[in-house]
């Protein structure tokens, strides 16, 4: 695969993974709208791994806390901040992992990869994000996260399996409806992405490595490294902007892109 194609995929994945605009939707649109060959599952998994390392690095304190608490959780003890955080992240991941596995085994995930589906998801869930962002009282902090909220946001996260929805966008939507501040809603969304990306990477990665050759694996490593840099930059910028601006700019982008895609799809 040409280096420029790898760069495009890495930048798109890195920039859009943590912005509420749907990374999977943009990756599906790239070959459809740009006339390029589909980058394939190996590259898709690679860029997701790159973004995983970016969010782990950015939230390394929270990640370290959860990792240290995991052994206590596995022994049935939820009596420390770390074991509690690990439990909440795992609980929030159950709906999307279960539904994602079901869709993958039945082949329904592939059938949803269309411009029409992406366009409607971009438009509808962009409007829902605006509603949640404006209506949410915004008093809760990440430290107030509990099991009930984790399960509720986890159900919201499962909706992101519809291409164009945006995993970060829909989880932020759910958190805002529950009353979390913009910054803390984004923080919870990013932390929830870690087990989700790991689960997705294990499922798809196991299938991809079997068919991959040395050249393809090398391209995957290059794409992962570039996606890591793009994701870390995008994540840093978004988290800083949330101190001053709302999610409205992302909503406008989603609505405009959704309308354009629907015009293309229905013509």
C-alpha cells in the first residue's frame, strides 16, 4: 500500500477516534469517496492499536490506577479506587462487546457499512449530541461515576456499532444526559474506549494476522505509529478546548457531512 494511503488512514483514524464524528464512518468513506482500494482489516486494526496507545498515554494515571486495581477485582474485592474503576470500565464494556460479537458472527456488521447508514447516523446522532450537550445539567464529575451510570453509558456505547454513530460521540451523549460536565463526560468516554478497542483488536487481530504477510505487518506498524501521533494531538486539543467551547462545532460538522452523504446516497 502506498505510504500516502497509509498516512491518510492513520490521520483519519487518529483525528476522528476521539472526536465525536465517527472514525469508523470516515474509514469506510475513504475508499468509497476517494476512489482508493479498501485498506483492509489489518490496517484498520493497526490504526486502532495506535489510538489505543495514545489514550493510554494521555490518561496514564487513570489507566495505571485501574491496572493496579484489577488483581483485587479478580479476587472479588472492590474496596479501592483502582478496583472500583476497573469494575466500572469492564461493566461499561459488556453491552458493546456482546452486541459487537453477535453482529460480527452473523455478518450484520458488514451489511451496515453503507453511505446511506453512515449519513443517517451522522445526522441523527449529531442532533442527539447537541440535545444532550445543551440539556445536560453538567454537575457530575468523573469521581461520581457509579455502576448504574456505567451500565447506562455502556448501552449507549453499543449504539456506536452502527457506522457513523461515533463511539466517543454517543458515550459523551449518554454521559451528558446523566449530568456529567463536558470535560468529565469526555474523560469517561476516552477511558471506556480502552477495553472496547482491546476487545475489538483481539477479535479482528486474530483473524487478520493469519492472512497477513511480513510486508502487510510492516505497513501496519507504520500506520499504527502515525495514528498514535495524530490521536495524541487530537485528544490533547479536544480536552483543552472543552474548557472553553461546547460540542456544537462537531455537531455542525456531523449535520453538514450527514446531509451531503444522504444526497449522494439517494441520488
